C-alpha cells in the first residue's frame, strides 16, 4: 500500500509538472504571437505616416484612423491564434501630420483560450526620423565632441508650412524648440562627449551612453544641469554615410584655381542650366585677403584632390548674397578662416537658410579635413562621410553636419533646422528608436491613449 501511495503521488506530481510545462510553453508561444501582433500595429502606423508623405491627399480618417489635433489612433480586432486564443492591437501616433520625430506606440492584447484563460500584452514605443541626409543636427560615424562652457544645441523650423512662396522663419529665442539631435553610430565610450554643453533634445550613440559633465545637459527644456533625461537618450543609433559624387552636368570651366576677388556666376561667361543653376568647375578656391561672392544659384565643382577651399586670414571671405545659393563638391580639404563664411546676414535673424549653403565631401578614403568659421553666424550644411569637421566660433551655428567626426569648439550655439528633415524631396520616415515598454510606469504614460 505504501509503495502504491508513493507511485500515485509520483504520477500526480509528474502530471502536475507536465501540465505546468505545457502552460509555460503555451504562454511562451502566445507571448511571441503578442509581440508579432504589436509589430503589426507599428507597421500599419508607419505605413500610414509614409503614405501621407508620398501622397499629400492621403486621408487618415477614411482608412480607419481616428484623429484629434496632432494625434491619430486605430484598433484592429479579430485575430485568431488557434485553440481559442484571440488577439487585438491598438496603435497611437503622435505628430501624425508629420514632424521631426513622430512617435508611435502599439499595444497588443492576446486572450488565451481553454483552461489557460488569461491575457498577454506587449507595448512597443518607436520614434521615427526622416531618411534625409540631414534628418539630424549633428551626425558622426566616429565621435562628436563639444568644448567650451556655454555650448548648446537646440532647434527651430525655418519652413513649417513647406511652401516656397512664403518667407522662411529665421532662428530666434521665440521660435526655438528642444528637438536638437546629436548622434554617433560608434560604440566607444567617447562617441558623444557632451561635456559641459546643453543638448536641448536628443543624444544617441551606437552603444555606450553619452558622457555629460557636471554643467552639461541632455533632454527637454528644463532638464536639470548635469543630468540626462533617459527618454531622450538612446544607444541603438544608426545612420548611412553614402558616398557622394559630382552632379552630372555641363560645367563652365573657370580655368584653374580661384585666387582673386570675384563674383560667381560671371556675366557673359557662365550659362544658367535648365534647372536654374550655374554649373562651374575650378581647380580650387585658394586665397588670402580676397572675397568670393555668390550672386545666384551656383554648383561649384572643385577638382583639386588635396585642397578644395583655403581661405586664409585677414579679410578673406566667402559671401553668399541674399537670394543666392551655393553647393560645393570636392574631395580636398576645406578651410574657411579670415572673415569666414557669410551666408546672407551677420546674425541669425538675417542669415539665409542653411540649405542655401551646402558643402559635400566627395572623398571616399582617408581623411578630409574641414574647418569652417562663420562671420558672426554660420549657416550651412556639411555632408562629408570621410570628413573631420571642426566648427569654430562663439556665435550662432545654424544647419546640420554629417561627417566621420565632429568637433565643436568655443561656446557656439548650434541650431538644427527641422525643415531639413524634408530636404531632398518627399523622404520617408524610418524607425530611429525602438523600445519595449515593460514597466507599469512606462505603460501608464500612454494608457489613456490606448485604452479605448
């Protein structure tokens, strides 16, 4: 009898163990299903956001979305996982009409069937970024470093209505936003060295957390000195550093290096192309105490592989008149000193939009040294995958920089132009940050948005 009792207890225990194992396995299976369902909600939302970018006539409401202000949400039901298990997913989109960094939160709920009745939930939050080369303020393959005690990064939008017929909005304290973005794909501990700068926005790396000094800040306006708002920091940043080449066109030949004071285009020599630009080819720009002035829309191809631009000290300067535009392509080093670069006015309120002055580094190996100083305010775009970029100054720096490494010296205030997220056409959004919300506190932030 005792032996039978032992055998009976053992059998019951094994049956209980088998049942528990089966339930754990069952929940693991549906846990994966819940994650797939949440991802499905994200995909639906990302599709809608990018569809609206490609087709301005896209109507969210006619595709099942409920909209209010800058928010949209939708719910999908009727998913069957077999064995009586069913699922639903809800998606919430913040800034659905387009913005610098739209946010999507997806919540999936799987209701189990049979004796394992219960629910499983997955919550995922993602941030989107445009795929424009200049979708972020400062982007590096290697490192970004700030020096000085009052350096800062913030943002504004010079073209919120995307209408070329309306005047651009200059940067000012009245229109500034805390959407400044700094990112390096490097995994090193010094990928983003904020030091004592204030990053009013977001800082991202490919691995290690940004380093912040006792007087530094990363986060929205109001973040305490010496701290990082972890909701504005990520360690999974990625970016593409595609090589650029000279635009294909028929160029006017300058006939050597530009070494004396001159205005481009040259009357009676340079001819405007059908797209409204003057395409001009020269060896380099190389002078001291001279001035190169751009008076129309000019694309300048510089063929010297060692030195593209070298504007020395004294009164040397590169000036872009109001209403003009300059695009420079070259593989050689770029150094603009002296009176520096003047893109329009001498203040942030009078300067041309950064997109009116563009530098493209075409070097594909080695290092392209780029040093740019502004004349009161520096307003420009720099894209140089092999570039070692150094920005000098104590004034306003407006625009975007993408390079191998970036060093910001002095106490410059860097202002990212959010309109650059659309630079180059109707660029789609991509996921820049993916986070699973696992704590009650994290989910509570969006509970009211995803509980209808």
